[in-house]
């Protein structure tokens, strides 16, 4: 039976964790950066290169790819993003004019009227968005540097965490943490591939359909894939608004492009990329996003899926296998041919 001192320690520890939730989430983001660098360095390590040299090559290569993309598309992307910010209000005004001609559209516009004229709310939201963007940029820099430290010195941080546990539990805890790292590694590589393919597909499709700013909309669609369900749906709104301002045919084409890309990602791309990975049911993923959003805000939404992956692995190993004694068989190898 727990003593009052132990209960008080648990309560105080819980309060500290709650107050430091954002810091803990940023630390988890740094772990994701480290896992990504190790995944990129993996092919060189398997060919006999020293791990630190392979990590350095991965950092240089990733930096070079980002710099090359910025040099090739940065100016055009910035111009299209500026154009998008100018066109969206005009497109929305045109859409309002069309909606006002029908009874159903007028009913919808009446509900939105107070938001349209809430100038104080708009100004407050815009200023808050600017402050949040600055804070997000600073947090991203911290996460990147912390991820580099963790990637180059993983045993330092892992060993320190394991020393907090009793001696008899450290070996099992190290195995479970290794399983979490492997699951995150596979999920992250598959997620990045999905983001690139969806972004390219949407961008090329909207360019073919003649929708303005296809590059910016494609980048938005690709980045939004990181947040399942909610992100892709939110990323379709700007493209559909711009398409609706150009007419029913453009709207139908844009809708078909977004729908086709989402269906391809869900029914073809994800099963191929994630076949050997942790398979989270869509309902669990959606509720994880909602719960993390309610508890921790935008940062929780951003990291909800990888946290759900870690939770799945922990429940499987520590509860199902260790506590219940039900050993979960490894996933079957994909059939050839």
C-alpha cells in the first residue's frame, strides 16, 4: 500500500509533467529528428561506414537537399504563397456573391456574417498568429539542435534514462525503447514518402487544372499529411475556394484531384509503405489527434500520431506481453508476386 509520501510525490510529479508538457513534447520532437537522421544514415552504416561519419553525411545531404529545393523553388514558392494570400480573400468574396443568390447559400452566409465583421477578433487573431509563428520558428530551431545532439550521442541520453529504473528492469526497458525507436523509424520514413508523393500529385494536378498557385497548394497538401485526417481536409479548403471562384468546372476538377490524391494515399500508398509498420486503426488515430489537441493544443495535434505509435508499442510490450503474458506474433512477411 502506498504511503502518503509516495502519493504526494506522484501528485507533485504529475503536476510538474503537466506544467512542462510543451517542453516534453518538444523533446519528443527532437527524438523524431534524431530518428530521422539515423534512418538516413542507415544505408551508409550497413555498408561499413562509421556511424558518426554516416550521421554527418546525412546532415550534410539533408541540408543540401533543402538548400537546393529552396534555390530551385524558393522564390517561386514565396511568390505563389503571396499570390495565394491575395487571391483567397477575393475568391471568398466571389464565392459569397454566388452563395447569396440562393436560399441555402444565404442561410450559410448569415451564420458567417458576424465572423466577417468581427474586426477586433480578426486583428487579435492575426497578431496572435504572428506571435505563434515566431515562437514556432524558435521552437523548431531548438528541436533541430537538440535532435542533432541526441543523434550523435544516443547512448548518453538513453543511458541516463535507463539509470532511473531498477537494475532488474533496465534490460527489458532497453528492448522496449528499441522497439519504439524502430516503429517510429518506419513510420517516419513512410510518412515522409507519403507527404512527398501527395504534395507532388496535388501540385501537378492543380497545375494541369489551371488553379492559381499550384506549387504553394501542393506544398500545403504535402505538409498537411503529417497530421492524419484533420490535416488533409484542412489543406483542401484554400484550393477549393480558389477553384470555386473560377467556376463549377474548375471546382469539380480540384475536388476530384484532392479526392483522388487522398484515396490513392489511403488505399494504395499507405498499405504499400506501412505494411511492415505499426498499423493504427483510423479511429484510434483520429481520437489521438482530438485528445492531444484538446490537452496540448496545436503542438499536441502535430505530434499526436507518433505519440500514438509509441503508446501502441508500449501497451503491446508492457501490458499485453509482460502483464497478461500474451505474446504478440511478429507481422507476417508480405507475399511475393
